[in-house]
């Protein structure tokens, strides 16, 4: 399916992220009179044509769907006049609805990951300083962190460029899993290593939630 997007604002970025990685969908171009529009800038970075007029986009007449995201009546009429009987048209109202749904979905994903990481941080804190049952608990935390890393990787792959933040978190979580494994191998040094691991986990948690990590705050 070939898509033509009219309007280069934040909503156009959400749509490009939504379609990224889907080989069945091709974005023919972004139409916006401002070359500095955020969507136009992203389109140029990803090789998507950008123009100030619909008829300046190569292959525009072959678009299956024209998505108008500006909400400006004059622009809507211009886009509508361009349409042929074989093309479908999505208005800014429908586009905004999809954009809002995408924003809420991403927020829920982050909240879920933040909740899981918050629990892991609490369990790590409880593990620090213990030695009797520390080994088994450390192994349990290792399994949970590995699952969290897998989930973040899945979200990153599913959301395309929008999942870049999830990809970073997933990579960091894999690094933390390695730290836990090292701590398990050298259990005699568990306290010191667990303290470092706890600090790293708190840092990832702070990045995910937008809060300042305790280590940064005390620096």
C-alpha cells in the first residue's frame, strides 16, 4: 500500500514510526511548505521524499491513501481536489485519533516496564547485604531481568523507530544481566557487586521514568 502524508508535524512522525518496518506499506512522501517541520526533517533522514506541494512528490498520483494531518481547511480542500476516484482520504480528525492512541499505548508500555524495573530495584536493594539466601535470590532476579530485556526488545521491534528508547533499555538490561551473572560467579564479592548493580538498575529506572537517579542526585 502506498501512503502520501500531507503535513509534517509531530503526528506525521508517529505515522512514519507506525509504518516503519512494514514492507507492505510505502510512504511516497511528506508534503509540507516548511522544510524545518519535524516530520519533514525525519523524512529526509530516512530517505522519504519531501515537497511543498502534493504534485511535486514523485508517484503521488499512485498513492492508495492520502493522509491529511494539518487540520487546516484550505489544505484539506487542496488535498481533496488532488484525489482520484481510486484513492482513499484520511482527515486530520481521524489522524489525530490514531496519533492519540499511539501515544497512550507507548505511555502504557513505559509504565509497565517502569513498574517491573521498580520491583526489581526493590528486590535488589533487599538482596544487598544478605549472604545466606543471596545466591538463590540473585539467580531469581537474573531470570526476571532477562525476561524484562526480552520484552523491551519485542516492543522495540514492534514499534520501529519509535521503539528506539526501548532498544536502548533492552541493551542496558542485557548488560545488567551480565553483571548479575558475574556477581553470582564470584559470590564472595556479592555485596560490593550488588551495590554497583543496584546503582546501575536505579539509573536505568530513572531514565525510563524521567526521574533523577539517586546516584546522580547525590553527586
